[in-house]
C-alpha cells in the first residue's frame, strides 16, 4: 500500500512552490504585514485541507491547476485562523508549526494585520480561479459561511472560548461536538464541498462527501485532543498539555484517551465505507482519513 505521509510530502512540496506566485518580493515598509503573511503561510503546515480539496475534485477528474487557486485560498484562510488563535488574547502560543508564532516573529499588531490580510487575500485568490463566474460565487459564499461568525469557524471559536470557563453543561458531549463541528469541522467540510462544486457532482455525491467530511472533522479533532495529552512537543511543533491546564472541555476530558480513540476509529471506518462508491479514485482520500487517526503532528 502507498505511504500517505510520502504522498502528502510530495503534494506539499509542489503546493508550496506554487503558492509563491502569490508573494512577489516586497521589501518596503508598507509590506510588513504582507511579509508576515508569507512567513506564517510558508513555515510548516501539513496542507491537509488543500490536499483534501484536490483529492475530492480529482474524484470528478478536475485537474490540479483548475483547483489550485481554490485550494490556495483555503490554506490562506486556515493560516489566518492559526495566527489569530495564537495571539495573547486567544491561546497565547509562542510556537506554531515548529516556528515562532507570527506575533513572536513580528509583533502583535502586525500579526493581527497579517491574519486580516490572509483572510482578505483568500477571497481575492479564490476569485482568480480559472472557473465559471457562477462557481466562483458559489465557492465564495461557501467559504465565507464556513469561516463565519454565524455557524462557521468563528462561531466555533467563540464557543470554545466560552466552554473554557463555563462547565455547567448537562450534556457536555453535545456541546463539544457542536463546537468542534464549527471550529474545526467547517474548514474540513468546505474542501469536500468545493471539490464537489468544481466537479459538478450530483446532489447525492455531494451529500456523501459532506457526511464523509463530518466524520473526518470529529476524528481530526479527537486526534488533536489526544496529541495534546500524549504528543511530542518537538514533533507537534507547539506547546502541549494546555487543555488540561486550562480545564478545557474536549473529547479526551469527557471520554478519556482510549474511548476517544475508539470513537474516532469508528468514525473513520464509516467515512471510508461512505466513499467506497467512488471506487479506486478514492484511495488517497481513504488513506488520508486513516492518517487523521495516526498522525503524530
Ligand atoms: C481565531 C477565528 C479564529 C479561529 C481559530 C482553527 C482555530 C480556530 C483554532 C486553532 C486551534 C486548534 C489547534 C484547533 C484544532 C484544529 C486545528 C485547526 C488544528 C490545526 O490544523 P492542522 O493540524 O495544522 O491541519 P497545520 O499546521 O498542519 O496546517
């Protein structure tokens, strides 16, 4: 069987090289935030979301170059969320992806502006895609909603901050599922839906991919919670064991490591069978799903 870490590495090398087209050399003062955007985008990152998008689009025969600006814009938006999450007023982290966080490498104001810049640039880049105007509009709306404050990533981050200090919930597993579905899940659902849009998928195919992405999102977050407890800081590239120190409500604090792992395994088994319908074209997606359980960073 092919090695997904090698496939991901090869993909990331090409993707990173291609990303550079969006960052012309800019050394004057006004480009400080632009350079900070480049710093955070290019230093590390597994590129899981763009890979997921490219592989989903490939189920329908969409070429790499057609999907590239869509994938690049998603990685920009994801990187903005990491920069802002690391800020002193949020998670207050010194390291991200094995490098000093944006506010440590630059300063807090520049990091806020770099996040703003990546969020904005994401929509500019998405709209340079070599696709029809109607697809651009659909993808713009989908991405804005996935990242947004109503039922997207920002709403998930709000609930996450709230559950840090309010532990009075009667059904904590429902709260945590809902939080993570928005905070982490929406940006994993988007690449699956975007692949379906790019590939003119049928409604059934699109729904299957949405279900697949839901399982992936929860399993991804469970692995993240487990890594926070048992991971190696040097490999993960950030400070660990923060969830327990902050008495954070998450899958591991509710179920414990073993039960959480078993739950994630069931979700990935189900995710794999959901995409059986795409045959051998879904092999990389299946390997990627398994990697969501086994990744060490
Ligand atoms: C600040 C609006 C705002 C949102 C923050 C994404 C997020 C919401 C917070 C990050 C905190 C966190 C560690 C969430 C767990 C899920 C997650 C997004 C992990 C990082 O994703 P990876 O592992 O990272 O794909 P790389 O670095 O490989 O891109």
